[in-house]
């Protein structure tokens, strides 16, 4: 019914109305794709270095807090869970972005 009303209102120009919205796949501007890949590589490397450092710091806090400082050891355990959660999110970044961007993004 709505289609019929729109056709009546537009008249003979109904054929000019597009039936689908254009959805082209993402495309890097010329010359940028190599730079973008390099920056993403640097970020991955940085996340790995910070992740290893975070796990080592949390392990040290657990070891130091083992005797007579139970709260400190607990903070180390909670911190290690946050570090592992961040590393998991970083490792799934490409998959998550691909899932939200849709099938044309690959």
C-alpha cells in the first residue's frame, strides 16, 4: 500500500528511485595501505610487549604478596585477569571488526 502511494505521489519518476543503497567494500586510498599495515604491525608488537610486561608485573605482585600481604596477592591475580582479557581482545580485534563491518569488508 505504501509503495502504491509513493508511486502515485512521484508519478512517472518512480523508475529513477534506487531500490538498493550502494554498499561498496572498503578500499584504502592509494599509497596508504602499506603505511596502515605498518602502523597496525607496530601496534600488535606494542600490545605483545605490554602484555608480557603486564603478566610479569602481576606475577611479581603475587609472589611479593604471598606472605603476610594477602590483599596484594589478590590484586596481582585480578590484574592478571585484566591483562589476559586485554590480550584476548587484542588477538580478536580483526575478527571482531570483520564481524561488524560485514561480508564486503574482507
